[in-house]
């Protein structure tokens, strides 16, 4: 004959203690997340840039090509469709989307051409070939190209499936939150 051992049951006084501990833990977690957001830290969960913890640092100068930036996309029909398709994640930008992390590859006055890939002022951009369809087989409509307007930037990520200016065109500089600096990422 074997003896059965059962787990001790919570008594009436232990249940409130467990609830209080759970509430304290949830409050600490929520406070930490809020402090990180307010402090300019973001977690990137997209493959457009290395996964992990990033910091937004002030951009105290005019944005230029090569800058890696955090930017809030404007609330346009193209961006609302991108959100509906799942290209944009939930976040703190207007419209409830997360800031994008992208590299500025063209600034006002530069000419963008879209073909099989992107060219800026006649120079081909590496890793800029366009996808004809997204991961669910839906057609991807590329930006038509043209001159980057004043107070706008053209953005890119070398990740082939990135949703960037190849599809939505230039974005307003006013949406830039700052430079994106990796803190703890999976980059080699």
C-alpha cells in the first residue's frame, strides 16, 4: 500500500495574500514597462532590425541619409490598411501603432525610382528588391516613386519582407522620435 501525498490547500487567509502578491507583481511590471517607454526604451520584435532592447536618443540636428531612426507613421489610408493586414504592431504612436525602426536612404529633393528594386538619384540600393505578395499571398503595391518632398524622408530596411517606403512612400520628418540605438539585441 502506498501513501498518497496531496498538495496543501490554500486556506481562507492565504488566498487574499496570493491575490495581493499577484497585484503587486502586476503593478511592478506595468510600472517598469511605463518607465522604459517614458525613458525612451523600446523592444523591437520585428525582423527589420535586430530583435531586442533599443533606445531612442535625441536627434539634435537635421536628419540625414544613413540615420537609423524611430518614426511614428502618419494615420493615412495606406497605414490603416497596413495595420489591418498586420504589418504594423500595436504601440504608442498615434493610431495605436508601434514606432518603426528604419534607415533614412533619401531626404528632400532626392529622386526615388521604384522598379524591381529602389534607386536613389540613379544609384541602386542593395537589398531593396520588392515583394510582389506578402506572406499571406496578398498583393503588395509599391510606391510610385518621385522626388522626396520637403520635410519628408524615404526609409528602408535591408530585410526583404520589411514594410518600408518601398510600399508606403516618404514619411513626414515630424514623425521621427529620434535616433535608434541598440542596447541589448541579437545582432552578432
